[in-house]
C-alpha cells in the first residue's frame, strides 16, 4: 500500500519517494515476496562507485528496486524508489559542465569542424 500511495503521489504531485527496505521490520522472506510481487520491468542499470549499485525497474513503471553493495559485494542498502528515474542515475549539473568543457576542448584539438 505504501508503494501504491507513493506512485500516486509521483503522478499527481511529482513527489519522489524512497523506501528503505532495511529499516522496515520485515519477517524472514518478506523482502523476497515484495520483489516477486513487484516483478521485473524493462530497464536495468549498474552504477560503479564505492561498490556496485543495481537499479532495476519493476513491472510497475516508476517503481525501482535499488541495491547498493560494498567492494566485497555485501548488500549495504536496499530501497524501493518511486521516481521517473532514480536520483543517482541522473547526471549532475557539475558533471555535465565538465563534460561540455572536455567536449569543447576535444573539438578544438580535432580541428573544430570534424564530427560536429
């Protein structure tokens, strides 16, 4: 019900929600049941920073299961994120600005007109 409410809020108000599965007192096996009910969607992504993070869209668009691992591949966080795209997958303005500077410098080195 919490996920249903969060998805409705995302659609109606644009409000994103993260539910920390490790902070909720779940009985043994309940986390697996939640994941089974949510199912598999069409999008998966892996982010490699301080250990891998897996982003998996569920069969309900806008509902993602996000799992963070440490360098030893131990799960250090697991969330259900209700968002168009999970925040960690979005490019940051500073990173985009740095990328633009690198691209501009590359175009200057390559002669400016090639491959624009």
